């Protein structure tokens, strides 16, 4: 065999070697990595004259992390890996430096079994930061793949080339497969652990900018919108008064509001709520653009970071459920998970997934539970997730009840919106800030919409009048910022056509379904041109992913797909004639299907013709009153009076009608029009509390400059005035505190309803803390307020903050003098209040002494759980002492108390108990 033939054979064998490695990786066979090490030892020794040994075996009692092969005399070591990510290189260098292998070896070579990749400047700088001053590492010279070996061999004489060829022939010539093992258990657990570490490194690198999930945000290069905090609602029990006094009619009115329900919702930062739920599975739902995907990415990144640092043994995986259909079969979810693992350049395989699922270490982060393209997949997913810690997002609650908790992302408050604009638009006038804030309220109070308003105003100082106009201006602004080659009218036409067809036809044959992603071939068929699709690839409002020839396409945000569909729907609506059959056709195809609700409302906000707008409103009201009210909100921006009059007339909302009062208030409130105010005010005095509260809620949703004067007037003129601090009647307590006169607050304080009093005190604390503390002391001492006060965490925190000495003194009396305060409610109230006192140190001996002398089991249990909630070291120590010497009942309750409040400060005392051999009598 001559030199040329020998070189060609080496090239063929090396290509087979690489191909088998890639195939093995695709099938999850990581055992080939070990076989590759065995092949590469003689190969590298022959090519470079080294004397490499496999340190995984030679140094079996002292394995070198990050190194596979080494020649101590040549002071060279090699890492063999099929993972080409920057994270893998960083991990190898970190191990090399951490274990001071740089003192033993002058050169570290990273050999990739697949083609090496180009790294960003940021990644290269990260490599240098790791080795700086400790080792020399040059990515041009020290990162290799098989092509580097061929380049070196190409300069050899025939004798040396033949030696290389014979090594390759011996291992996998004549059709032999390299390193095949029939038993998958040959894969060592140590290698699996390393693969998980590599996966976590890659995840942390790729998702550290978790707030940039959308391509258009990267293009505009502005990440301001991720700074928004997000709230959710949590329920607290509330004693409802006067419920039995409602007459039959008012009870009927309240059915839509589930009148007997005793839940009052409170806003809370959603990250805090998630943390308090611990490891429970949960569903996060909210409107389009509310920040669900960004929040999920943040939680996923935080989980990966904890696992990487060794603070958690969970392995997090992030998947998009909208891609479920691309996998098919019963194992659709499992395929999605494996694809996600591989997308992070990891060698993790199906066996690894089975392992972590069996060990209950899998943590699933699922985006778009409502976007599943296959309806029948939901039962399979819920079955798979029963024993898996899962966090999912959705536009709605869906069928999630059996899997865990549900948290709804709340709209941004007016103050949050104004605060954002003030910070990011310095120098903007108060009037412009107020107008921007009002528009944000009108358009949906979501981070995405507020961020879009910011981009529009920051560029041209314009404030869109409607939500549809905001989308139109934003997308135009975005396309204008792109490079040449984008034709704005043509791009809008093509995007609109694509979005419309994706929603119109779906992919299951069901007229209620729609598509959030589509194949490249289907997109070309819709656009009638491959060239048209190429044009859209330049705009980045679409995402293309997958291999060429089999790519998938989706809009980078669902709301953008709905906007462009609205633009096409607008053409369809304008082209309809006045014939009744064509109107019925439009109603049947579009107004009658939920999938068109968002595009229809956006279309309504784009209509500038009064006759067409009112015609659309009539058609919607004939289908569904709630839909009609939603469209009224959009149309009322341009034609307010005729819109509200049409709604009242068509939905029969006059005072004399038989329509439920709650439904009247709801329909009028949805319009969020100031013209509906006079009608809503009439409901404030309704004998049904739920109706009055709903009216107050919608009044409170209006801009403060409109709502505040009206509510002040209501306080002055109304004997029974509704203030719903939880669901937001006056709603924004901060606004209430700043804007209202103290005399108005005092009038509410005199009301016998404790709910009104509590909300007014919270408002008063913004005006006069001393007076608020006085009112709190008064309520605290009122025997009738015990249950209500104990279930109002805001009031407890406020009293503990404003007057901690009073809390301590009064609680001491209640706890110490059982004759004066015999009610267990008083005792629990006092203990609960003490848990909120953080500003002063107080002596716990009176509680501990009472506990040691107490005979009554109920009282003892209250004291034990009360101690667990008081975050002082003495309380943890006291509970540990009970575990050491108490009765079986007391030990059980004390243990539960420490667990309930996660008292980690009790650990040292508990360890002492375990180490005390004299306590062998304690039950397990």
C-alpha cells in the first residue's frame, strides 16, 4: 500500500471512528467514551512519541478529576470528551487548577471526540481567567479533535502512517464496532455523576441571562423589562358578617361570585410564595406577557445553580410543551426531556433519566401547559409528573388541581408602572408619566406591554391610543431598527398571513385548536414562496430551530402571533358585506371560538371606523356578553359614549332589569370606562356585600385621578361604604393613604365592620403612624376582634413594627394570666404576634416556665407551636430540651414545631441529643 492509499485508509477509519462516536452519543451510549480512551492511547503515543497511560485505572486509588490520560515524564495530560461546550472546557480547567495538577503537568490538552466548536470572546476570556498565573492554556494549540490528528499524520512517511493505520484497523477495521458492551450497567455511576455536573455547568452558562427568552429583545438590546417584580394572590380565611341578613334576591345576585365563600385574597411577591411552598409542584398562570416564561427561566436557573453548588440534589430540566407534537408517541414527554438534556451539550442518556426519576431527583420546568398541541397528552403528562417536582406555566388554571398548588401572576400596580417609567425615562413630565401609566392600565398591566410602551415613547415620544396601535408601532419600530433588506409593508403582510393561518387551521382537524409552531414546508405553502419565508428570517420576530430541511417555526411570543393574526382578521372583517348570512358566518368562525378572543380584541382596538366598530360590538354581544364587554373596552377608547350606551341597551343593564346585579357590575367594570362610573357607584350600597365589593374593585382599577375623588365622595355621602382591601375596592392602599383626607379615613374607622377598619388602619399608617398604632391597640384589646385580627398578617406585622413594646407587654399578660384570658384564641393571637416582633430582644422565660407547668394539652400544644414561630435561639433550644426530657406527646409536638418553622438553629442542640448515649430510651 503506497503513501496516498495508506493516508486515505487512515482518513476513512478516522471518519468511521468519529461517526460511531456521534451515533453512540445520539443513542445515549456513553460507554464508547471509555473505549475511545483505550484506542487513543496507542494512537497519540505513536503520533506524538508520548507514553500516555489511562490514569482512571493506573491511579484507581487516587483518580485525577478532569484528566483521562497522562505522561508524567513528558508532563502532558489529556482530557477525552464528546462534550464540546464551553462549560465542559471551563469545568476541566477548574479541576486542573483546583487539584493543582498544573504543578505536575506543563500542558493540558482537551481532545474532543466530535468536531470542536468556535468559542465566544466571553468564553475565551473565562478560560484565561481560570488558568491565569497558574497554567498555560492556548485554545488554538491545546483544544484538539480528529482533524488535528489527520493534519499531523499527513506529514508522516509511509512507515509511520502504516503504524497509525494498523492501530485503527485493529480496533474497528473489517466492520467491527468499537467498544461495544451489551450490558448498559457497564456505565459507571462515577461517569454519570460527571455527566450531570457537565450538564449543570452548561445550563448555568446558557441561562444566566434568563430574562432574555425572546429574540426581539436581543435584537433591540434592551433588557429593562425583566426588572419588574411579580406578585401573586394567597388566600386567608375571613369571617363574613351580615351574610345571613341578605335577602333571597341578594343571595341570588351573589351566586356568580360564590357568595358563601370565605376566602379573601392578598397580594404577595410570587418568589416569596414559591419559596414558602417548598418542594410542592405548582402551576403559574397569568395573562400573555405577564412574565411567566421569564419567571420560569429564572426559577430553572436558580435550581441549576443550587444543584451545581451542592445545595440541592435535584436535576432541573426545562422544556417547552408547545413542541410536544414533534416527538410523538406515548413517550412524548420523555423525548422532550431527553432533547432538552442534549441541547445543553450533555452526554446524558435515557438510563440517566430513569435513574434520577427513580431517585426522585428530577425537577421539571414546563413552559406552556395550555399550549400543548395534542389535547390527549395532558393525562399522560399528569401521570408522569405525579412523583416529579414540577413547575409549569399556563395562560389559565387548566386541569391542574391534582398535581399541586396554583399561583396567578397579578397585574402590575399603578405605582410599579409609574416607578418604572420614572426610573427609565428621566426628565419626562408628570403629565406624560401619568398618561403612560393610564395606558399601561388600559392595555393590561403586564411587563411586556409596559416595556413596549417604554420602547415606543423612548424612541419618538408618542403614546399609543389603543393596545393594537401599541403592537403596530412597536413591531414597526422593531423592523425599522433592523438592517437593510426588510420591506415593512411586505413583512407585515406575510407575518399576518402566516399568523392567521396558524390559528385558523390548527393541526389536529379540530376547529377549536390552533398552532403555535409550524414546519418550514407548511410555512412555505402558506406564503406560496420559499423566497418570502427567507425574507421573514431576517426579521427575528420568528424563531427557526431544528436541522435544515426539517426546521420548525414559531413567533417569538404568542402575543405577537395574535397581533399579526388580528391584522389579517381586520381585512377579513372589512371585506364582509352587510348581508346577514355573512355576518353569521363571521360570528360562527371567529366570535364563537375562544382561540380568536385575543386577535378579535386586538382587531377591535385597530378599528378606526365608528360604524364598523359598533357593528362588531353588536355581533359580539349577540354571542357572549363577557366577550362584548371586553370588546367594549377596546372600542370605547375612540367612541366611549355610544359604546357604553350600546352595551347597557343590548345586555339589558338598566337598574330595572332582572339581570344579576353582580353580573351588571362585572360587565360595566370590564369596560374600565369612566362613563360606567355612575352606574358602578349605585352598586356600592347594594345589600349583597359581594356585589358592592365587585363594584368597588372595578372603580379601584380606574386611574387614581378618576377613582380617588369618586371614592372620597362615596365615603362622605354613603352610610355603608365598601372597602375591600384584599381584592382591591379602594384597592391600592398606598394611593389611599397618600390621597385621602384623614377625616375620611376616620369615618371608615368608626364602622363596625372589622374588614373596613383593618383596611383603613393600613391606609392611616401612611398618614399618621402614631394614630394607626393607637387604632391597632384598640382593636387588639377588643374581645370581638380576636379571630379576625389573628388571621390578618398585615395587621400583625404593622402592630409589631409600630409598637413592639406594646405587643410584648400585652402578650405577656395574655400568656401569663390564664385566669384573665381563658380563651385559647387570645393565647394563639398573642403567640402569633410575638413571632412578628423583630426590632427588640425579649425574654422568653415566661413562656418556657408556663409550658413546663401547664397541664392542659391544648394549651401546651399552643405554647409549643408558638415557640417554634418565635425566631430566637432560646425558643429553638427550649424545644430541643423538651425533645430530650419531655413526654412522648410533648416530644412529637416539639419536633413538628421545629419542622413546621424550619428551625435550622435547633440543629446543634438536636445533634447533642443524638450523641448522648444515655438517651437510648428515646423512641426512634
